[in-house]
C-alpha cells in the first residue's frame, strides 16, 4: 500500500494591516461568546429587565414618581436603575472575566502572540468584544428610554434628544470603566472564577459598605467616592440636573476616568511583560 | 552571527528555578532537532525564540533579529506549541482560518490557505468538525497546519509528534521534510530521539538548560569516541575474556553485568574492534555476540547527559 500526500510549496502573499488582524480576534471572540448559553441568558434577561423597568417608569411616572417634574431630570431615574448595576456586573463576570484568563490558562495567548500582533492589538480586540456587551445594558436601555418617552408623547423631542445624548455619554463612561477594570482583573489570573469574583467584589464589595458608612449612624458621605456605582450616580445626577447629590460629581468623574485609565494602563503593562510559560 | 538561530549565553529564571542556564548554540538552515528530556529547557528556548519570554542574560537572534516583542519577525515564523491550545468550539477549518487572519491574510485567501494546510497534514475530512472532537494526533496536525499555512520562513515545532498515531507521524514528518526542501528552516524539539534521526542529522542536545552538544550527529559520535565507548560481549567465560582484554591499553573498565556477559569501556573503539578478533582467536574463548549500547542516538544522549 502506498500513501499519497500533498506537498508543501512556499509562496509569497500580500497581507492586510493591523485593523484586519484585530478584527480577526474580535470575530473569533464574539463567535465564542454568542455560542455560550450563559452569555445569551445574561444578555437576554439583562437587556430585557433594564429596558422594561425603564419604560415602565416612563409609562407610570405619575404613579411611581409623584412630584417628579417631567423634564430632563426625570431621566436620572432610569439611569439610576439598580438593574443596570447588577446586570453590568453579571455581564462583566460572565464574559469579561474569561477573556484574558482563559487565554492564559489554555495557552491560546501563546498562539495569539506568536502571530504578528502586539499586546495593544490583543487588548484592543478584547475590549472591543466586552465593551459592546456591557453597553447593551449600560447604554442601550438608557438611550431607548427617552426615545420611547418621546414617541409616546410623554416628553418633547428637545428634552428626549438631550437625554439621549447624555445617556449615551454617561452609559459609555460606565461601560469604559467596567471594561477596563474587568480586563485588568482577567489579566491578573489564569482562573476566570477569580477574575469574576474580583468583578463582584469591585461592585458590591465597595458599594454596599460605602452606602452603609455614608448613612446613619456613620454619616460619612465621602466614602461613597470608593464606589464606582455611586460615582456614576453622582455624574448622572449632575448630567440630568437632578438634585440631592451626596458627593461632588467633579471628583466622581475624575475618579471614574482616572480609574479607567489606570486599569487600562495596568492591563497593557501586564500584557506587555506577561511571560507565557508552559510546563 | 550568521545562523538561522544564534544563542549566546542565554539564561532564563522562573523565580528561583533556572529554565535556561547559559545556553549557547547556533542552528543552521534546514531541519535542526532540539533533543532533551522533559524539563531540559526546550519549551523555554522556543518561547524565547518566538518573543514571548525575555532572556535574563545573553543574546538571542532569530533570522538575524532580536525576537523579543518583534512583530515583523513574527510574520516570518510559524509556531506549533506543545500544549493543547485549540479553541474547542472552532472547527479545524475555522481554527486555522482565524489564525491566518491574525497574520493579515484576507478572508478568501485565508479560507483557501486553511483548506490547503489541512489537506497537507491529512485533516481535510475532519476540517468541518469542532476541534474538541479531535484525537490528540489530529490536534497536533491541526496545530502544525496553522503553523505552516501562512508560508513562514521558519517553523518552530515544540514536540510536534507528541501523541500522534503512526499515520499522523508519517504525515507530520513528511510535511516537515517538504517544508525544508522548499527552502524553509525547521527547529523541532523532541525527547524521543529516533524521531529526529528520521528527518535530520543536525541536532542540539540540551539538558538542565544547557546545550551539551550540537552539530551533525556524526560529529557528536566523534565526540563520543573521544570518551569511553561501551561494548557488550556475550560470552560463557566473561572472567577469562576480561583477563585477556585487560592487556589492551585503551580499556577503561571491564564489568560483568550478568553471568554470561562482559561490558567493556574503551577510549579507542576503532582499535578495540580491530584487535578483538585476534585476542579471541589467541585465547580460544567463545564470544557469541557483540553489541554497542552506544549505537543509537538515545545512547549518545544518555552518555552526554550522564
């Protein structure tokens, strides 16, 4: 018996640029995420719950929010929906925690970085996978709510369009923070469960104690600066012109932006110097 | 420095563990085998070569360039890792295609190149199956396919035959040989010595993070010949034969490992083989068989690493 095998020949071929290579990582990543039942469930329930609760608030504003003026400040209410915090945390845990940790664990990072891509390309692609998923909960429902409110005639288009713009900006700020923080946590470990626990700790481990210490009998509102959610609320409250902010929105904005930048830089440096070691 | 790979005094620590210990070697064109036991430093050297580890000491050049974080040089190499790094949810075709697109290959070309590469390694019939359903040998071939699908100048293959079935081994070795014949360079590691001998005479022996010998296998044999060379003689009279052979001035040691065997170590194997028939004839001792445990590369390696 003889075996006939094809032969290898070398040939030169033109190669596309960096943008295409990054897109290849994104495509592979998204293909994976949209095959995971947990991701589909979080997206479905998270987007559904945040949108429904926001629109219910619009429809029944007169019942639920008696005394709330129907102006721009009204849209702070959907922006402060606790479901956003919960499902953003869940999304970051389910999707984001595995993005780098799994590649470190499975040694897929070895294959990625043996290709002509930089750590920056790799991180940009991972951020481009996670950010749209988080924004489906942190941005999309906020933008949709003023639109629906205007279509229902509850608000003028002038207010609705302003609310849409502001919702997009503050939702994007929250998305950027959670994307950067989650990737930073994911890059620190080979176990996605550790990174997921870190995301929950970042959210609830800071927010719940901060809220307890800010209220009576401690009455120390400054600790709210430690909570990303409270900082987000302070910025949103200022953006929509709502009153009753316990902390200064300027400091909150600075803290969120600085934390996002530091997390992104730390992740980049970590990936730049990560040494992929196998057994 | 003119070789495909030039390493001069490379050391790499993992905390307190030494991965490479002043490793120096030069790998020429064609196929070079990196041979050493598990934990010898082979994978560490390869990670250094593909720029994913940074040496703590020494100088390393791949195709004339420093590989650390060197994106352009990555275009010129194909890497097949030892450990399973396949995304199980991707089919073989999708896996190779995805990695080709990381090289910047347009989608249509990537599709065709992936098909060609999978055909080359004999995986066409399984190309549309998820890689999680592949056997270990099939995974090795899929990894080899992604390593060579973008037509690199040099292939760096970490234990490419590990776990491969006999047919897969034939296909992998054939593919490697064809790649080298087409002008490509191959650096492949193994701890199974006879596999290297089938595709190349150029080897580098590595142990405890150091290159202990390198060059043509025949040169290494010559190196061995400068050192005691073992010959095992089957004889019913080992003591008498030992007494007769002790007269040879190049004999280093004589040992009776079994009742009817004599193990001789000599510094001059050529002289030993030339003189032995005369001694046996003169003493009229019976010698039923003769073999050298040093005959295989395995023995060379065992000897050099002690």
